[in-house]
């Protein structure tokens, strides 16, 4: 065997051994780090080793087997498949490293294509000598393809990852390019050296290849280290971002908001500037969540975030403080008016309609404003006072902004104290029900009574709802209170039906109670426990509560109607009902608000409204109850308009259970004339 052939075999064996070693090293790294490109490169080195081993066998058999022997065709196919697979796996690994995306491979199609190409290349070896032009063309083609692939991979890695701080990415990119240029040089040089010189050149090329393979292997390991370092840094950045940003909106969270506010305060204090803090709460966001679902609610908050960002400058901060609450820091303002202008812009943008699930949604927000240094000198105080002002905006009817005033803090302290006393009162069962009769026009009899909540406070005495209902609503305590009222009233009604058959009870549903998902089960449980006929229970909702989300209200009311209870709309006339919705609401009774009844005999406007409401209700087959009847003149006016039922101090104030029991025994049947009212025993 010639010395040249022995040299080529030695170089090829060394390259194959080095390739297997690097492949095993990369496979171990892949098992440890789970990087897909390491697996691709490991297969690339194995294919390279297989290609070199095929060359070794071919060189060994060349002196003793004729070139036309089928063994050479098989070897040509194996080396061709291995060579092209090496290039493919190299490209896959470089792509994953550069793009950080997993390669979606169609291995079946790729293998069929490579087998076809390899078979075609093998045919070139059949019946030809190793010095033939066909053999040279096949070797040059493979070298050029490998060279182009390595150069492209090197440039790709350089532009995607190599321009950073990591040395490993620069090393692997450079090694790819140098090796690729070397392969291209071999291909071009071989094209000009067909003949005896062609078969001496690979000896030197093989030695240089061995050195380049070592450089590529080192570069692959170094790039892994750089990739792990970058992944660690990126994970740290992501963890820090998650710790200080809201995952849903991407806005700073409360922690980062307070941190930025502290920095802004330090700057404002240093340069004697003012800054403002806005605390926003989306009004009735729970209705959107309950009616459209939490996914739509999240989408809605995303739309709100986009609008809030448009309201402020780049230097200002918008943050999500939690739930449907947002905070804004406005730096370098001249006066309170500057903050008020931003708040007004926020109100107007939030009020614009939203399109969610092909439905047009309307929303509003309540805004509280504090200004440094007048309303506080530290982040916590400014934010707390802004929240207090926001609650004042809600008390004023929502959809407005309020500037903080020191008096607000006193009211907040009082409200918190009241909430604590309410909790204690519920625990100690200090609440009682009073009952006010409802008188029927046709029968002159007490046909029902309204259950009214009172608080028997040990220190302050008997408190009306106006003293505690608002605090109960805000704190959520109205929910257990409402359930207790419903159950207690049904029990009392059933008890009184023994002495007053056919008497019914009317119970108010608070706004929070009406929105509870378990409202149906509450009503059903109260009826079951008391064994009260559902027709004897009348549930009152206010006009304003019903119109907050009319479509949802209609569904809830229909479910209540299916239980068999009566539905009445309380305080009718003071809200903003659409007559089209009124027709759709499944209600049985309208309660004319006492503000229209009070001056019905002296104010032509109130008289006209009362007359119109009664006529309209009757045209819709609804009964009408007049609230707040206190004089005979009012009673006679309403009787002339055929009002169905009356309620008010003219007949009786709200009574304790004992007093109402006595009232039923002696005064259930009533009569009156145009001049006086008398009681029939």
C-alpha cells in the first residue's frame, strides 16, 4: 500500500475517533442541559465519523478489489449519506442555537431524499477508477456543499448570537466559517488539480481538517457555556420582571409603583416640584366578569391598560395595583388643575365603548387624586389618601374624580370603626326586623308587609338602615345580613299566616345580594325552611340596580320568577330605566317612590308623574304600590288614580314583631273616606 494511502487512512481514522469522542461529549451535555442543538451536533459528528470510516475502508480495499465491485458502490452510498446528514444536522443545530426555536423535522422525507442523492452519487463510482473525473466531481461536490453549509451556519450564528458579549458564540461562528472556507478551497483547488496532485492534496487537507475539527468541537462546548450563561441572565431578568410587573397587563405592580413613586418624590423634593398620584378603580368590573366570564374580563383590563397609557407622558408611571385598581404617577405638575385635567382625560377615554365578544360594553371609573407635598410626603401616605379620595368619588355616584381632603380620612376611620361594629353586631345577633303593612285598594285589607332591617346597637340604640347599610354594602357584610333577612322574613310570614291567611311578605334585595351567584339557592333555601308558598314572597330590587347590567338582570329575574316568587321594582321613577327594558323585565309590581307621593297634592309635576306611572304600569299589566303615604289627601289622590296598594305612616310606621302582631289582630281591615280615616275592628 502506498505511503500516501497509509497517510490518508491514518488521518481519516484520527478524524473518525475525534468525531466519536466529541459526539459522546455533546450527548452527555445534552442529557444534562437538554439543549436540542447539542443533540443535532452530536449526530453531525457521528455522521462525520461514519463518513471518515467509509473512506478508511475504501482506501484499504482499493489495492485488492477492482473499482467496479459492488462493495465500492455500497461504501460510496454510506459515505454520501453520512456526509449529507452531517451537513443537515449541522444546519439544524446552528438554527436552533441562533433562533432559540426547535427544528420541526420531517425525517422520513429527508432520509428518502438523501438516499436518492446518495444512490446517484454511488453510481458515479461504479466501473470507474479512483482517478477518474467522475470520482473527482463527486468529491468536489460534497466538499463545496459542506463548505457552503458551514459558512452559512457560521454567519447565521454570528448575526444572531455572536455579536453579544459571549466569546463562545464568536468562537463557534469563526470555526464554522474557517472550516467552510477550507472545504470550499479544497473544492476549488481540486477542480484545478485533477490528476496526480489531487490525490496528494488531501493528506495536507486532512491534517488541517483535524485541527479545525478540534477548533469546532471546542467552539461547540464554549457556545454551550455562553448559552447557559445567557439563559441564566435571561431567567434572572424574567424573574425580576415577574416580581415587579403584572403578568396580565405587563404594567408595574404595586411594589414597583411605590418604588418609582419614591424616586419621583426624591426628585420632586430636591427641585421643589409638585407631583400627583391618581388612584383608579373600574366601576362595576365584577358585572363584566360575572356576565362575560373571566377571560373577557382579562381582555377588558388589557384594553383599559392601553387607554391609560395614552393618557400620560413617557416619563409618567401607570401601574396595576390589583384587581381592577390602577395607579398613575404624574411628575412635574404646576398645580392641582394639571392633575385634574389628566383625570378628566382618563374618565373620558374609559367611558368610550369597548367591543368584547361582539358585544359593545360600556364602563366608567372613579378616580382619587393626591398632590405632593400638600397631601403627603411619602409614597404610602399619598397612595392611601388617593384611595380614600377614590372611595369618595364612588360615594358621589362613580364616573368622577375627587381631590383628597383631610376630612376624608376622618370619614374613613369612622367607616372602618362602623364596619368592625357591624361584624360584632352580626356575631352577637343585634339585628332585628321591623314590619310595615301594605294595604290593598279593593279589599281595604292588609295583604302583605315589608320587612325592614334595624340594628339594636347597645350604645346607640335602634338604628335605621341609613346609618349602616352603605358600610355593609362596601364591606360585603350585606351578603350575610341579606340572607338572614330573607330567611327570617319568610319564617315570620309563615307564622303570621296562621292568624292572617293569605298575607305575604316583601323583602328588599341589596345590589350586592342581587349579584351573588348563589342568590337562587338562598331564596330556595328560605322558602324550603319556612314552607312558605313562593307566591307569598315578593322580592324588591331597585330600578338603579336592575339597570346596571340590564341583560344580566333579566336573566336573574327570570330565574327568580321560575321559583314562583313575585318581583317588584322599588323606588321607580328616580332612576334611569328605559321603557323598552321595563317591558322586558319580568316584574309584577312597580313601587312609586315616595319623593313623588310626598307633594302629589301640591306639585302639578309630581301629580302628573304619579298619574302617568300608574297608567303606564296598568297598561303593562303591572300593579302599583305607592310608598310614603302620610296623609288622607295623598291617599284619596292615589285612590282616584286606581293605585293598587298603599304603604306609609298614614296606616302604620314600621313595627316590631310584637306590635305588628297586635296590629294584625285589631286593624287588618281598614276603611277611609274623603274626610277622615277610621278603623273597623
